C-alpha cells in the first residue's frame, strides 16, 4: 500500500530516472512472508497514512520527502524501517510542504490583531499556499477593507488600491510554496466588530481556482442581538453504493446585511471525505472546512459532499458553523448534526434546523436560575408573528456551548 504526491518516484519504480522540479513525497508499507496479518490502514490524503497492524512475518515502511532545484532532486526526509518477527504496531505519518490535494488547490489564511500600543491600527497577516498538485500563476489576491478603516501599509506594493480594497499580483507559486503579505489598516470609526475578507485566484492551463477566508475582530462581545441565520444538515446513504453517504449543509441569511461564514465538519474516525460541491478551504484526516465570505441578505447556500464509510455502523456527523456580520452588529455560532446507519437501516436522518430568536440575553442577577431570557423589548426588537417557536440550539452572547435540551419559545 502506498501513496505518492508530485512527480517524485522512489528508487526502483518504473520512472526512477526522471528528475523532479517540485516538492514530492512517498509513503508506503509492504508485508511479506506473513504467517498471519491483521491490519487497518487509512490514507486520508496524499501526505498522510495511519496504520494499526498485528503480524508475524516481514514488514517494510518507507517515507520520503524531496525538495528540488533546477539541476537535481534534493531528498529532505528519508525514513526506512524493517521488522522481522511478531509485532503489534501503530503508525501515524503526515508529511508537510508538498501537495495535499490530488488536483490544483489554493489555500489562504488571514490573521488580524490590534496593535500592541493600544492605538487604532490593525495588523493583518495574509498567507497564500499552493497545496495542490500544479504550479499556479499568476495569483491575484483581493482584500476587502472593513467599513470604517483605511489603508496604511502593506509589505507588498498593491497592483490596485482604493478606499474599499487592495489587490496584489504574485507571478507564480510552485507546489508546496507559500507567500505572505503583511497589511496594516487604521480604524477611522468605532465598530462592534471588524470583518476583513480576502480572496485569492490562481491560474493554470487557462483555468482558475479560488480560495477565500476572513478575519473577525470583535470589540463589543456582549451585544444584544446576534445575526439571524438558519442552518440545517441532512444525510442519506447512496442507493447504489451502501458505503457512500451524501451530506448537505444549508445556510440561509435572514438579515439585511452580508455575512461571512466558516463551516467545519467533523468527520467520524471511520469515514473518508470524497468530494464536495464547493472546494474545501482546508482538509485533514478528521475534519473538512469551507469558508463563505459573501452570504448576501436573503441568500441560501448549500454545501453538498460525499463521504465513504470504511465499516458498518452508526455514524453521527456534526458541523460547527460560525457566522460574522459584515458591517453588522455581532456574530453567532451553532452546531448541526446528521445520523446514518451503514449495514442496517440505511435511511438518512436530517438534523434539526437552527436559528436564534430575534433577541435574547442573560439574566446575571440570579446565577443558576432557569429564567435566562429577557424580553425582546429590552433592545427594541419584537418577535414577528411568523417566528418559528422551536429553537434547537441557542447561543447566548457570552459564547457558551449550546444546550443539549430543546428550548421552547411560545409566541402569542
């Protein structure tokens, strides 16, 4: 069993004489002359493999990572282990700095913080990473400034700059390569929170791939009314292949302003991600993450994806959703889940939908009291007649974890 990233080929393979011009990796394991073998091995991506094995015989484990220059391949990591006899082993290998996706892919991250002197300036760090299997170029990076801020400085000169955004152009990014842009903004107006959104587009063979992310800095964490968003998750087993599970996560913006959303799906340990309708912003052995930076007022977006069950059983899959109001008052979060059974009742089970009430808050005067709700008149909002009366997971402004029981709101 083996996986290979890039064009590198370990010694002895059919194209071992070829030179590589990009970082590559190889992870492999081989068993021979075995009297008995009990093995579970999972390769969740090109650069990671997790193995638990009990055997009597001969085993060989290989891990190779190579960098490169224009003249010859350069081996950075080479690990070879051989065992002869009776063994019980557990191995977890993950290689960084090479292609993590077997297709063109671009990742972008953004981190923001207020300057340490307590002033009005914000320092942002934007990192663009080519973690796919193709070199990309050019790469266009677009940063959308939050309202009430102005551009001060960036480590790379913008190719386009105005009061609302900055654009940069990178000539190329090889496989495994990354580039960082330092950005400084100045706050010109007071705000409850600042949501700074960024998008990158990389070209290859006259095609383009995109990645997006955002950074949120919240100043008024005890505001009254969180954003109104509706979320649900459903699942069903493929009728043609009982090991494939189809999931759908749906978000609907119920407010009058744009929202940025981050969705993190926790995969069960015996389930492997296959593909999705929206390319993930990040993917690891146990979670998949998507970012949506422009969920418009009234808009509904769906993320459909497929996961493969590696064994029979009951699988409960949970997704954590965080939404941040762009030019709005606050942020909110929620968990939605779906349950399926493989090898038994193969019907899918929908999760409960989630949405917060129009306005809620905590009564701090009586700790432990069952009455945690304050009237919506407190912040000037009234519950509409059409408001749904069942809320599965409600989050208070102090960002506590969701309650495990249902909360019933009676509407007159």
